[in-house]
C-alpha cells in the first residue's frame, strides 16, 4: 500500500492508545509462529490472523477495551454497500515479526495489572465457553505494567504507525502494510461432535508429554483425538511409524469442566501444526476443544487480565490417516 497524506479535516481511520501493551503483546505472541499476518480493524477491536499450509489458522482477538482509548472512522466507501447486519472493517497484511519487535520495545516497564493463566472480546466467538473464569497467575505481577504510552495510528493506504512514549524518549515505528491474498476463515459448523472445556495447563502438559515421546520423530507425526460417552472419554495420541503414545482424560472427576459428545468420534491432525498453539496453552486459563462433523477442530483459549477475558482461537482441518481418521464414528446421542 502506498502512503497517503493526512487530511487535517478528516480524522485518522484508526487510532488507539494504551498505557499497558503487555496484554496485547502476549496475545500476539500466541500466534507469533508466522512472520506475516492479516490485521482487521473494526469498531469492536482488532483481529490478527495467521495461517499455515492452508489447513490451520490462528486468530488473536484484541478487544477495544484493552486500550485506554480506541477510535475507528471507516471511510464512506466502506459503508455504502453494506447490508443492515454488516459492520465495516479494514483489513491489510503486515509483518507480525516487526509488530512484535515494536511492542517489545515498549514492553519492559511496570505500571499494575495481572494476567490470569493456567500454565492458560473482539468478535472472539465466545460461544465456545460457559462457566466461570477463575485461574492462577501466569506471569509475575511486576512484568505486566508498562510505563509511558503506546499509540496506534493508521491512515487508509499508509503504514501502521506505533508511537511509543516513555519520557523523555519517543520512538516511532512505521510498519509497511500491503493488500493481502484472500484468506477465508476455516468454518466450524454449529453442529458439533464434541465440546470439551478444561484447564489449559492440562492440555499444555499433555501436548508437551506427547511432544517428548520417543515415537514422535518428525513433522510427519499425527495427533489423534478420540472422544466417547464411555471411558476413556477423551484421549490424545501421537502416532508415527515408530509407535503410539496416548494421554487419557476421564470424565469421572474434576478434570473436564464441560464434556459433551455426540457419540464415539476420532479425528486426526498434523501434530506439528497443533504444537503451534503451545504458546497459547501456556498463558491461557481455559481451553474449549470443539470439533464438527467435517473434522474441523477449534482450540479456543481464554486468557484473562484484570478480570477481562481475551480469546485466541486456532482452527485445524483434519487429515485422513487411512483408517477412517478425520471423520466421525458412530453417533450415540449427547453425553455430558
């Protein structure tokens, strides 16, 4: 995108100000496994999206309430042909690596506030959740507050500017924006085969254990998710030509806050892609594990800060393991 000259009579398309960018930085780090991202600006906040191999997407939802001030003035041409239920959005591509580095410049001070994690809404799809939001601190309190201010500024067609002020020093970062290739969302059907809510630390420990297994030699390994109304209820297995390692969760105790399945189901995913979500697992309070009949997997993480919840959502397409994986087994009705 070419830079445009600011019109004094026209307010900037987007401005936002925060005195604590740590929460924004942490959410973006959850999807920081890719160097580029698509950033979407709306009246509700920011959505930052990355993808891998066209079969996996990560979305970080940065609610406008995470900023001290937030204004969005969409240009008239974006609102002219919208349907009644549509909201104007602005979207562009950006270097996620550069954005993280700029925020890291601003990320070394202390000004209060606390993330809550288990390890661990702007349009965040909170439909994956029910229940409370209790958790334990994922970070030391002293690391979470940032001195000074961080201002975001974007004019249509221009760079995304970050103005970092820590008196007496002011740092301005201009990040080049570009028109991204189309990136349709991986859809998750409302008709689910499973919905499981558990502490994010439990999923993090399970994936870490499977990752350290001697039978997991390379990126060709697979992650099998099995659920059933009867034991073992919920199981994760890593498989490779060398063997299989399994971690099981029972619904008999307090491990699973929510457990709903439509019957026996087995789905298979690339293990290396699921491991991209380990950063979110480490800082989130809870995770909602959902799958639909097409084998689409959603891992939606709730990350709390000062009583407010933010969400990071990962979507995965299933793979066919040659044994019926990536699809459903028999249906036996809902079980909780």
